[in-house]
């Protein structure tokens, strides 16, 4: 196997590894961070906080109604209990009882309003929880498939790493240094093919006939004068 051929083979392995590692990073990011689940959890948290706040308001409204009813009971006890006999005082108690009952009606209306709000808040929480459950279930299926793909890619990378070690045996240290330098500069592609029309497959430059002959012989490392990639005749 010629020197350019050895480097081309190494590049094919490295490109496959690069592609697999990039996909593994994507999978890792998806598995660790799901924007949909985070939003759904936030929806449940907000709905829960709203319900708790409304429950507190409802509790206060219920307490006010109970206090108002107690006041009415005490007032009517004084009014009808026989302990008060003064007509003026009885009239005042009658008016107070009527006023207390009117305000009780207002408080009970407010209580009913709060109960309606609570019912809606409970429905909102149930909806948010259902959304979270559905998304979580869907993500569980998706994550299962991703984990299977992840395991497959990791197994493939182990095989590719072994192939890379084998490929490096036929690559000299000098050629490897040049290859790595070009890979870094040229977006992972250090080796270009010499096309059938005599051009560089990466930048399209027409290669001279004399250089084409040397490239096809595979006796030395020849680089494209434009993109500087190592040329391989294939």
C-alpha cells in the first residue's frame, strides 16, 4: 500500500470517527437536557403554585363566612334570648342582625367565586400533569431508541479505533504529522482524490500532467498547490 493510500485509508476511518463522535454528543445533549420536559415541569410547578395560592384565599374566605355566621348567631341569641328588653336596644340588635346577614350573603358569594376559581385551578393542574406525563412517555420511547443508537455507535467506534491502530502501522511519523496538520487546517480532510479529469476533488484545481503521473505512481507524497491537500489517485 502506497503512502498516499495509507493516509487516505486513515482519513476514511477518522472521518467516520468524527461523524460518530459528533452524533454521540448530540445524543448526550438530548438525553441530558429536554426543553419540552423542562417546560412541562415548569407548567406543573406554576399550576401547583396557583392552586396553593387559591386554596389559601379560599381558606380565608371560608373562615370569614364562619366568623360572620358566628356573629349572627350571637346577635340573634341576644335578640331573642330575652336578656335584652329595652326596645331601642332590641331595634339596634335587629338592624345589626340584618346588616350581618347582608354581609354574610356577600361573603358567601365571594366564597362561591373562590370555589369556581379553585375548580379551574385544579383542572389546569390536571391538564399540566397530563401534558408532562404524555411528553415523558414519548421521550422515554425516544430515549430508548437513542440509547440503542448510542450503544451501537460506541461499539462501532471501538471497531474503528482498532482499525485506526492497524492503519497507523503503515504510516510514518513524518507523514502522520503532515496529515494531522492538514486535517486541522482543512476541516478534517487532509487527503483529496485525483479525479479522472486530472483535478483535485476538494478544490477543483487542474493538476499538471507530470504531477499526475507521480501521484498515480504512489511513490511520494504530492500536495495540491492550491488547497495543499495530499493527493491520492485512488
